[in-house]
C-alpha cells in the first residue's frame, strides 16, 4: 500500500506514526507540523525524519511561520498547494491525518 500521512502538530504522541508500515510512505508536514522540517532541538532534527519515507512540507506554511526554503531539512521537499494535489492524487493510494 502507498500511504500518505499529514502531520499538523509539532508535539504529539508518536506511537501511531512509529507503527506505520507501508510499501511507500509519504509524510506531509502542514500547519505547526512544519517545525519537524525546520527546527533542531538540542542539535538534533526531528525523530520523525528518521523513518524511511518521502517528506514534504508546504511552502505557504513555511513562509507563514517566518521561515524560508533554506531553513528546511534537506530530506524534506518544499511543495506548493498545487504540488500537493499532484502528490495526493498521483503518488499515494490512502491518506491519513496524525
């Protein structure tokens, strides 16, 4: 299964996230979830980025929170809302929201 999950919070229980098992996993950071793609705590990136997956974040949410593309971890692809539609409809079979 090709699964795509939306992460909209920076602080949340990662139990469900850690149990995700898919043939192909995509993670889209939106709203406050973008902090997983931009912030380092104690010199470390978010543990969510350690899971084998394709990571995306919305350019609009990055800019709304005062960041730029250069602040985004290199493992995360910055996309627009138009790109998001293409990713959802062309790359993944199922969607979930964490």
